[in-house]
């Protein structure tokens, strides 16, 4: 490959990187605009308002259940282990330092705003 061809190829690569693509594929993939279920939406909305998910574990660390609290501290019943695992797999919730699970920036991107009747 001579020098002008290399320069053209390099310019094309830079243009694709600028447009958000590498080798013809988007950088962020199809998961950026992922639709979420109604139940996931409700849980993420409550977490975005200040709620938290505390895990219940056995002595040897096995997860047996969870408690989902809204921002006022009321125990909510619309989150189960299957829904928790989905949200964790989508990186919408995260725990740090042994604290209860909270919403992440990714979770805030996934949740759509809801009108609050307060």
C-alpha cells in the first residue's frame, strides 16, 4: 500500500470513529436503547427517586430473598429475584461496599420519566 492509499484509509477510519463506529459497527451496540418491561420500569423509577434493594442472605452468603424499599422507607412488593437478576444483568443497579443496591447512571438512561402525582 502506497502512502496516499494509507492516508485515505486512515482518514476513513477516523471518520468512522468520529461517527461512533468501528469497522462498520456502532460503538455502543443495540443495548443502549433497550426497551424494558413495565415491572422493570416501575422498580427503576422508584429507585431513581431514592429507593433501595436490600438482599436477604444465609450465613454462608446464598441469596434467599430481597427487600425493596421506596424513598420513604416503605417495603414494596413489586420486585422479585427474577426481576432483580434482570436489572443487575442490564447493569441498571449496583451495590458498592456491601450497601443496598441503588440505580446506576445506566439505569437512569433506561428509565423513562413518569409524572408524579404529589
